[in-house]
C-alpha cells in the first residue's frame, strides 16, 4: 500500500508540474531550476538510503519528505505568487477560474500529504513517550481525526476563491432549491437500504474475514477507545468526508473535466482510501465502492452535498444499529452471552452457549466459545475437543480455532500435538506479518 501511495503522490506532483509548465513555461523553468550540485547531492543521499538493508522504502520516503517534497511545495508557492494564477479572474473567464481551482485542488492534496506524513512520522516516533495505549485503535483515531481536520483547513483556504456567499454555499451544503424529499427523505431511504444490506452480510457470515481494522478492534479490550471510534465514525466522519470528497473535490473536477469524470474519480478515490481498512474482506470493499458511487451520483443529481451527507449519516448509523438488532434476533442467547460475558458465572455462560448451539448447531463461533469456556475452567475437556474439531471441519484454516485446540491438547497432557500446532501457527503468523508488511510497503 505504501508503494501505491508513493507512486500516486509522484503522479500528482507530475500532473501539477505539467499544469504549471503549460500555464507559463518560462516562469516554471526559472523557478524550478535545480543546480547540478543539488542533483548530485540528492543522488548521493538516495544511494545512502538504498544502502541500508532494512526499511529501504521508508528511508526513501523519509528522504523525499524532508528534502524534495518541501522544496517542490515552496517553489510551487513562489510560482503562484509570481504568476496571475494567484489573481482571481473576471467573472466571464470561466476557463481560467477552473484552472485556478484545479491547481489549488492539487496543492491541497500535496500539502495535505506533507502534513499527514510529517504528523504520522512524528507520532509514530515520539507518541509512545507521552502516553501508553493497549492497542492501535486510539492512535488510529487520533491520526484519522487530525488528517481530516488538516484537509478541512486546507479546503477552507482554497474554497475562498469559489463564488458564493459563505463556506457552506461554496462546498454545496445548502438545499439549493431542492425539495426535502430530494435531499432528506430519499437519501435517508438509500442510506438505510445500504445499511440493511451490509448488516445482513455481517450477521449471516459465520466467519468474518480478518481485516486490519477488525484486528485492531479485536485487540482493544477497553470500552473507551471503541466508544470514541463509534462517535468519530457515526457523527464526524460522514460530514467531514462528504465536505472533502463530494463538497470540494467533486466541484473542482466537474468544473475542470465535467460531471462524468468527477463522478468516477471521486467515487473511486473514496473507495480506494478505505481499502486499507478492509483489506482481505473484498465484499466490504465492494460495498464501500458501491456506496461511494451512489453518494457521488446523489451529489451530481441534486447539485448539493447535503443529500450525500444525509445518506452517509443514515448508512453509518444504520449499519451499527441494524447489525446489533439482527445479531440479537438471529440468536438471542448468543447475543446475551456476548453482552454479559464479563459478568456471568460459569453455569450461566454454559447455559447460554448450549442454548445458542441448540438454535444454531453448526455455528463454529459458538462451538469455539464453548470449547474455550471448558478449557479455561479445566472441565469437560474431551467434549471441548469434540466441539473444536467440529468447528475446524467447517473452517480448517481458522487460526483461533487451532489455538483453542492446542490449548485443549495441552490440558489433556498431549504436549507434542499441542506444540506442533503452536509451531505451525507461529510459522503462519510470521508469514502473514511478512506479507502484511510488504503490502504496506
């Protein structure tokens, strides 16, 4: 993923440079001229970065972050101050307006990338000195929130060149003459429809695919960070993401390249930026992509960002509520067990899990939970082994189930079998982490 983002950033820089050169070639050559000494020095430092055997991609990215990238951004600002691109054209010059907005939008992306990479690097290196966290969820929430706020601040500055009375008008957060049915009722219905579909997929799947986001959530035992995550996801993210994607970038792209081009670019960009969270769950990725297209089509149809904001809120809130409701209705005993497992005694847990199995005899998740319960209490170990073997028949590649079986075998005194399973799991985990590291690079 890091490689993709790196090359995407290089592509945007090249696109931006081409636009500036096309506008004033002589001024561009004069400002962006790089002495031969500078080129030689950069190549020498790049060679040193490549020399180190570990973290080569990170070394190169850091080198560009602290040298070439700031240099280009400062030269870019100098170009704008020296050209008429910094002067808003007359009302009738629509082509030049679009050019200014388009170049400003590229600048927003470049400055945002610089700030986010810098904040992320500093946070990663020194964040642990100031506070300790039990999982990666809280740092993820902080970095995501800062990223959105940085983008919003940059957009606020860039949108000052848009025609309109205030910022909300400039980014389309007005009804713009649309009926309530068009910007409220229909968007709510669409958002809830997507939410029901997503919730149904989540509840009916016996095994949820492992994703980077699900692993972070599962590693978080404290309720506080999870509640903060839900607040950000339900209350803040829909509004901020719609201002960014459908409010600002859609408007700029539609003015520059037309509505069809803007719909495809904005929708695909929205989906792409969510891929890293749901990597491995391709059904979820497809759902996010489809939602992105619907949100952007609503923006194009109504001419207002308000419709997509309402749809986004309805989806994020609805998918949370519907998932809980459907889960409770599909297996009430298991829902009660999950909600109260930290306060129930052994007998109550066993009773609820047995009722859950009676309702869904082939639920591998319930089989595993009951096997874990017996193992923790060191009772009915042979029955626990039978349960986990049944779960493994349905899902032979599930690491958690194999870990449960290894623990049962250890309690039964079958140490060699348990050690072999643990060894296989360790090799699998190392291989998985290596692939994940390569993907992020």
